[in-house]
């Protein structure tokens, strides 16, 4: 197992993610539930698939006022951690991983999943769609609650700004968009060693920026306003102390006026 971890640290991003996923799968064997996706196929991070999805849907209910019957858009749906807990909603999810979308379609045939071959430096280097040209698979003003969990932490600032504009387009008036990000402030003690990257962002690995990106909080607030969205609430995650909610990344909730 130590060999797998060592190889993952130095491998190119696609192989690194697969090896890291294999390591997570091996660790999860004693507690895996039947049907849990294999991380070696699409690695979306550590932890209990069911419990993390339930926790994140709880954030939507608590902070983004998600209620029964709301139409939702899952931006970066991965292997369906949140979809599992949203089967009673009008739901559309999309992801750049064909394997993950195929897995979701098999597990949740009553929901809508869309594969978009979006380029990403860490997840999909062969993608045919530029991140700043993505059109979300939803009609304008059709979504009550959109969310992007651990998506902007792997996107450069310009691409993230485009996603904010797309979220504003698809939201109904008064609709909410909840997303997580690393958004540093002064006088914090972060768990990760972010290095300056450009005028708005810092990264853990300059060789592979999308591995983990932090965006300046004030710059992100300006991008939100420029997209036509208004801040509802901000919650500091436990990636940097002090935290004020139980998530690992900062949680932003914004709304369309």
C-alpha cells in the first residue's frame, strides 16, 4: 500500500488520481456498502460515499433553503454522492467523467445525467470543451438550487467566473447557488501549503494547478457580483482554522436577484 501512495505522489495527474483512488478503495474495504462506486474508476476524494452525500445535502437544506420539489442542478455530480439523496427532486447532474456519468445512469435511472467532455488539467486533460465555454445542461431560469461541491477547488479563476455566470443564467429569480472553495483570509492556519500562482489564486502544486486551487476571497466576491449574484451567506470550512461549519472547504451560498 505504501508503494501505491508513493507512486501516486509522482505520477501524471490521470494516473495519480487512479492510483490514489485504488489506495482509497483498499482502505475502504472493511466498511464498503454494496453498490458504493470504486474510486479507482473516478476518484472524487476520501470518505464514506453515503455519509458525505447526506452531509452535503444537509448543507443545502440548512444554508441554501432546499425544499421538497425544488429543481436542482448538480455541477460536477461525480459518482452520485448527492444524487443518491435527491431522488425525490427534479434533478439534473453533469460531469466531465464519462465513467462517472455512466455509473450514475445505471444506479439512478430515474434522474438525468449528462456527460460534458470538459477540459481540466487534473481530471480530463483530453477534454474537447474549454472550461470557459461550457453551457450548463439546463434551460435559463429553470433551476431552484444549483450546487458545485469541490469543483471550484480544481478550476482556475477565469473558468470559475464563467461557471458563476452560467449558474446565474439557469437559476430562477431568487434561486440559490451553493458551492465550496478554498478562499484564504489573513490570520488563518491552513492545512495545505498553498503557493502563489497568479493575481487571484494560489495552488498546492504549480506543476498541476488544478490539483488544488485557492481563490482570493475578495476577488471571488467580485466575480460573484459581476455574475449578477448576491451573497446570502459564507461559512468557513475546517481546511483553515477557525471553522464555523462542519465542511472541509469554505461554503458560499449566493442567490439570483
